[in-house]
C-alpha cells in the first residue's frame, strides 16, 4: 500500500486527528508491505511504529523536496513545511534505520530546474543518507492546468509561452524535456 501518491497523509489536519498511527499499526500487524510519500516532517511522530514496520515487512518513506530556494518555495508551495526541515527528517529517518528517499518534484521548468538548485538538493539529500533521489516533472492534469496557468499569470508571466509550448499536447512534458529534467538528478 502506497500512501501519499495522490494526497499527502501528513497535512496539518493529521497533527490534530492523528489517524496515521493507527493505519501504520494495522499495516504492521498484518505485515503488509507499505510506503509513504509526504512533504511533512510530521511523519517523524510515527517513527516508533515505522521502526516496527521495518522489522516486520517491506516499508519505506520518501519526502518531496522540489526546491531549496526560499522564493520558489514560498511562491509554489505556500503553507507547506520548509524544505530544509524535510531534509532534516530524511536524515533522521535514515539514522533510525527507516529507509527514506527524496523526490525532487515537481521539477518546474524555469522555476526550480536550474542545475544549481537541483545540485544543492542532491548534496543535502546525499548527506542525509537518502536511499534514492529522483526527479519528477510537473504534471498538469485536469483542473491543475488552469490553476497552474493562473499562478503563471500572477508570478511568472514570462514563462507562459514556454508552458503553452511544453504542455500543448496534454498534461505531461514532451519526452525531450522529461529526459532533460531527469538528467538533472543523475550524479
């Protein structure tokens, strides 16, 4: 069971309702292979049960860190935990024997895809012991496309022609752009 692939299970409301710990306990009790992807260091709260999961079944964690750049983070991910706190969580999970990787995603052309920005994440994630580091390009499925173009109009109107070209055929970047973005995380 992969949690967090569509909606982050460690959003702020989890801090209040504390539902995840019971879910992890059920996974542990059933020895069910599972994983979690989140943007939140709140997952460290469940570290004791994560350690039990690792002993009983296949279990891994991942944190999404699309940028370290303060401006890009504040503009593209308002109200999310600071990226450096996420990387600190990666280090703590790995120190405690819970496999944790980093997803540099979404990689947003013209916003967080400079080699310097990605290299900084690669360096810090490597120091944190990330078990894997991978990049994922921005997808513009469904309503997200309109929301994203509204964001571009407000913050980066200079990028609109580029995005109209990149996403003219649908929700995903063309193969050449996907390859370019993928190369950024290969070191």
